[in-house]
C-alpha cells in the first residue's frame, strides 16, 4: 500500500496511539490531552499507510526566528523505509521557506547519526542551554 504524507496534524487518538508506541510518556492521558498538544504545532507531517498513522513529526516555532523539531516518530515496523527522513525534510523545507535558520531538536538516544546525516550538529559541551527538570514532589 502506498504511503500518504499529509502536512497536517493527525486525529488526537491516532497521535496518542503512535506516541504510546514510543514509551516516552504516561499512557493514562486521554486523547484530548494530545489534541491540545497538537494545537500548539506550527508545522506537521503525518504519514499514513491506508488509514493507519505510521509516522509523524512536528515543529513548534514562532514562525520567524526559532523552530524546534519535536516528536519524530515512525512505528518500529515501518522504520528503515525513509519515512522519518521524508518527514524531516518536509519540516525543514517549511522552516527554510519561512526564513527560519535556528532549527533545533533533541535526538533520542542512539538517533543522533540520523539527524547528522540531515545536517544537524551536536552542540559543544560548553554551549549555552539548559533543560528544566522540576523537583520531585
């Protein structure tokens, strides 16, 4: 079955199922939670095989200066087919078309090589930047 790339957010329930596949977050959140998260997207690329969502990526951005590539997900059984690369290329093209040159992301463990092949570079250890981690209750 051919792949269909759509430059729009998927239905929240489909996104939740794909997100749950990663094991990144709490599975007890309702689909509406994921719908609210998707509403904050600046650019999306959803990939379907038939009616099944098999890949997704999005960009959160101010639309001019900064963009952050987020949630690059491809179902395990569909990896290695170029789906992630096509998603990333479409998202980067959208950023470049808007004139955005500061495009950042966090690579999942073991995935930095994938992003390096697409032009991303690791930040130096002494580079600015911090991540907020709230104290445990």
